């Protein structure tokens, strides 16, 4: 039995050791061992201090109680207690050591969880601003106060547990006993013991009361955060009184311990309890109910102003530029002249819909995949900045396949696929700027960047890569080309993970991943590395545990490598007078509905303090101190002096791809819905509160519209910038009729690059809020969508497209401030039924003002329809999606061409024939896609485009013929609209 126990202990110890050893190897490999050891040693120190202090206090209390036990134990105690004493005595030493050790272990385990608070306290930097109530620096509330609360809370636990342990020993050995005829006998040692521990508890409680004075500034109770009138004039003074009273009662218990007179201390304790009830609860309640509520707006005005100022400061909103905007509703011809900076990059390619399109056109192999939502960035194309939709072609491993396939063969994705965000190719497909295998296009080729994606959002849990020179290549790399049936192989050549070349390391990782194959596989060799923790977000969280990491990472081609760019935030929930936000609800919208993937927790302070990159090939991590004025980041830089680099070390190309952080923007826009109002009286009345509108393309009206990245020139600015934008409508309240009209337009400048290494643009991060006049009725996103859907011409043409066994999908509804008004643009996609179908853009909807709507195959045509026949904008949005370049002559005998309809056919017959041709083309497309015959697929798509174009022409002819029946005059000439 002893042998089995020893072996079990050794096995458990080795498993624990293997986990720590694997972490050491991982952190050493990524050059962040400083982070690992700082946390380990801090946790270890707190565990030791907390455990030893608690254990020593419990042991001392028990030992003193035992030492002071009555000498005539048998005569002083009951028979049952005497029996317990006899049973305890042989093992008393073991019990007196074992209990403190066990309690100390749990106390140490709890204490080490406060390691970040301890490090932040000892390395804090001043904020540079003080609170208006106590005149203390803001860092006192974010660093010192949490630490003091941690210490006081721990000491209270020590006093309570040690005191109770000592009293139990006193009772067991008869120093405290119940008389048979009634009453309690407390011997002098137990009286001293009780008096001292109660006094210590009261002293600590006095400290708690004193700290409560400062905690009122962090309170989230009531209508506004921070210390309001009742807190300042009732809670803070009574907390001071209670702190002094608790200290005085502690002195009374010391006197009782010495004199043995309990009455005065018990009276004092009762008085303290009554004071806590009256002064701590009843008095503030009376002040609030009978003094504040009748004159609330007058008495709370100064404190509401504090809440407004501190909330805007805490969320980086103090410098928001609020601009009045005309809100024109008349669409005159030529109105968009001079607006090319905004109209040139109107996003027609919806990143939330194109994943399937990218997959069907660019996946090439089942072991590749694209994410559900693609990314938005900008690249220089022919000397001009161009918004792009892009994604990496990530690896997609079948979880039911063999261990070799999952961890040896399919190890990485391949290449970046990018499309112009505003340009449409033939057939409504994306206009690719980088595509194919090998990748090529206007953004580069395999020769200009490393295309292999070993670290991505869909990478396997671990892969084993690397081999000696000359060894067979085992990794599946890519098809030889887009049309080839043959795949190439590859061997990883970087430094991406810890070595598993030795038996010991193989054993460690076999235990870590629960996989004996790591030990037994012949594919694991002397040069093997194991790649794990490959998700860029999780990787940053591991090397920077003090950061809150954005829920989105996006790839960019930077200096010949694919880099994942990740946003890191320093956050706190202890900022004075600042309103707290729940991150999960604030960051959830139509593109981010998965609660598990969202940020969690409550904060009332946030800064985008770090920009991080993860190399997609070798997983190397760089953390750049972006907000060098953030005091929290300064503190963590003192803790980890070598982990963070100054942003001056960022290359110019990396700077060009930095953008404004999405999750932080979502939190800010939630706050600005109320905190755009800076007058405390108006804020109190809440008569100008706004809400983020629901996404009009979603059926669920509780899902918020996401913010959109786009390049545009904001009103009053000279140059366009890559902005993150959102809109506001009047506040949405439960069970109330809401006007879906536009009240505000918010944009944050995300252009950081200046063309120089390490130089940040002064305009980066500038937030501009356009306030629209309340007397105009500019449609909000929901109302604009309703106008699109209810328009007779639009609905009729969309119904026609639906008749071709196709699904009509509304793309993202883009809002643009142009021509002193608001223009909405929405791409309309068509997707045929079938598992191999994908969305293609067929129409563009445009609206301006209250009722001007354009609906056409191209953006330029739709805008011209809205703005009097000529919008004035020179927009190159690509090809007409209904045109097909392969059909110059409809009667030409070429693959995919369709004969012109006989002139003898009626318009109704032509419509029926066109719909039949469209259905046949859809079925042919699906068969070609399933068989991988891309030539046949292209021909089928050509026939489909032609059929849809003929159907629309026939429908227009039918509507023209029907016009006289509706009471209007017949067209005077052929071709004139009825």
C-alpha cells in the first residue's frame, strides 16, 4: 500500500511538473519567459505569505488556547468533552499541525489570485488628475484602493478563522463551558483570547468603513455612477463616524479582556450595530427620499456633471468633436460632385456574405476554409488607397480523420485572398486583387510574401512539424496550381514551437495533450517542433495576461509576411465617477452574436494601449505600447520591462494597416448614446438619449447594427480617412413606439500611417460625432430598409429574381454623410438554391432624403436615378453584374450564348422562357460545381446572367403594356416609360 501511495504521488507530481515544464518551453520559445516567471514568482510569494500567515495565526491561536487550558480538566468538563479529549490527545500534535497547514493551503491559494492587484499597486504610476471629492489621484482608486481592500479582506479572514479555531480549543478543553444549571463560564485565558480577536476584527472593520468612504466614488448604485448628493452628505460622513465608533468599541473589548467586565463592551457592540443600521442605512435612505427626491435635479446637478466628465474621460471620449450637420433631404442633380473621396470606396462587397463566395471560387481543396465573416482593410492599388475584403485561406482539418492527418499532414493554410470592396466583376462576383494558387494579383504574389498560414483562427490544436535535411516532406502544402489534381508537400523551416526531438519532451507533450502517438509515431523526429496555442487572440492573451484582448483579429500582408493584428486594452472597473459597461452586451451585434466569443466582464475604464502582431508563419509575437500616456500601461511596463516595444519600432507598412479598435468603438458608441449630452440638466431629463439601431437586415430586432469600416471624408475635413462608423436613432425603450429617424453619425479615424517608420498620424483616433437637426425626418437604417422593401418597382424586380429559384439577400446597409445629407447604399445579392451556390451581386439600392430611391445594376446608375439623372459622382464600381463579356453577339455560336427571343413571342412568353432558361442554368451550375468542372461552371453562369437580363427586360415590357390599364396614358413613342 505504501508503494502504491508513493507511486501515485510521484505520478501526480510528474504530471504537474510536465505542465509547468511545457509552459517554460513555450514561453522561452516565444521570448516571453519574463511574463511566465513574473507571474509564477508573484503567485508563489503570495501563496507562501498568505498560507504561512494564515497557518501561523491558526496554529498560534490553537496552541495558546491549549496552553491556557484549565489544569483540572476532568472535573471542569462534561463526560462527552472528556471523551473527545482522550481521543484527541494521542494525535493532538498532528491535528494542531495538520489543520493550520490545510487552512493555510486554501488561504494561500486564494491569496495568489490577487497577483495582478499586488503588482499594479507596487508599480503604479500617477494618472495626473485628481477626483473632485477627496483630491486623490485617479490611480489611488485603480491601484491603491483595490490593494488595500485585498489586504483588509484577507486579514479579516485570518482573524475570524484563527479566532474561531482558538475558541473551539478553549471549548474542547473546558476554558469555555456551559453549566448544567445554566449559564456560561468563560475562564480568563479564553476571555482574553475572545477580547483580543474581537478587538482586532473591529479594528479591521473600522478600516473597511474608512475605505468605504472612497468606494462611494466607484459606486454603480442609483441612477448615476459615483458619489451623489446622498453619498457625499450622508454616506461618507456616517462611514467616518462608524470607522471611529468601531475603533472605540475595539478599545472597550481590550478593556474587557483585561478587567473581565463584559457589560461595557457588549453595550458598545450593540451601539455599533444600531449605529450601522441607523447611520449606515436609515439616515441615507431618509436623506434620499425626503430631501433629494423632491429637488433631485437641483441637488444632483453638480454630481451628475462629475459623472459626465469622468465617464467621458474614462472611455476616451473627452476629446470627441461634436459637429452640427445640415441633414439635407433634397437630392438635386450634381449633388455628389466633389464627394469622390467618399463615394470612391462605397462598400458593395459585404464581408458577412462573401465567405461562401470566397469558398466556392477560391477554396480549391476541402482542407481549406474561410471564416464566416471576412475582414476589411485597405491597400495601395495603383498609387491609391483601396478598401479591400480579405481573408487567409486557413487549414480545415476533418476532426474524424486519423491522428497523422490531423497533426502531421494537414498543418497549415495557404495564401491570402483579397477583393476590391467597391468594385464588382462580371456576373456580380468579387473583383479579386489577390487570389489563386499560387497566389497572384495586384497586391503581390507568392514571391513577394510568405503565403503559408501555420497560425490562424482555425488552426489545429497542435501540429508536429520539421524534419532533418533530406528527409521526406510529410506536410500537405497546396495544389500545384488552381486546376491541378496534384498537391505539393512541404516541411516547416521556421522556429515556431518547442522542440519535441527528445524522448523526455515527447513524454511531456504526450501527457499535456493526452496523446501516446507523440511518443510512438515514427513521424516525430529529432528536428520536430510542436506548434500549439495557435489562435492569435489566445496567443496574445497568454503572453499579456494583464490585457483585455479584442474579440477580432485581422490579417495583413506586412513586410513580406502575413501578420495577424490584434488589439489589446488596459481596463479597470475602479475608475471614480465613471459608469460601468458590460462588455459582452456592449460588443454584441449582428456580426458578433456568439456570447462565448465576445469580451466578458464589467469595466468603467478602457484604453487601446497595445497593438499586437502574430506572425502567421512562425507565430512570433510583438507587443507595441500604443498609448504611451496610459498610466495602467506604464505600470505594466515597469512589471514587464522587456515585453513591450515602443510603437516607434513599428514599420511604416505595419502602421498603414493599423485601424481603430472595433470592440472599444462599440463600448464607446454605447456610452455616447447618452453621454453626448454634457449639460447636467439635459442629461438628467434624458430627453435626448440615443440608441444604436437594430440591424435592418436581421429578423431579430434586438440585434444591433455593427459598425462598418470604410474610407470616407467626414464633413469639415480636408482628406478622406479609413473610418469606423456607426449611427444613432432616438432611444429605444421597451413597449414604446420608436421613431427610426437618424439623430447622430459617429466616425473614428483609423488611419495611423504617415509613410514613415514609427511615426503615428496625429489624426488617428479622432472621433467625430455628427448631430442632425431634430426638426428634419431623415430616415434611420430601419426606415431606409423599409422604404427599399416597400418600393413597388424594387419589390417587383426582386420578386422576379426570386422566381428563378433564387434567394434574394440584402447586403450591409451603408450610411454615408454626403451632399450635406445622408445617403444609404445597399448591395443586393442573388443566390440560387443548392449546396454549391453562392451569393453574387445583382443590384444596388441607393436612397437619399425621405423618398428618393435608386435601384440599378450598378452603383453609378442607382445614384444617378436618385440625383436627378446625374449624381455628379465619378464612380468606377466595376462591371455591370448583368453584363457578360463573353456575349458580344447574342446569336453568336459560342459556349454559353443564348439565342435572341423570336420577335413573334409576346413579352409574357419571353419572361417564361427566360425564367426556364435561368432554372436550367442554375442546375447546370450546381452540377459543374459538384464535379469541379470550372469551364462548364463559367458557361452556366454566363447563361444564367443572360437569362436574368432577358427576364428583367421582359418584365419591364409587361409593366409598360399594363400602364394604360391603370388609368394612365399610353406611351407616345416606343421606349418611353409608361
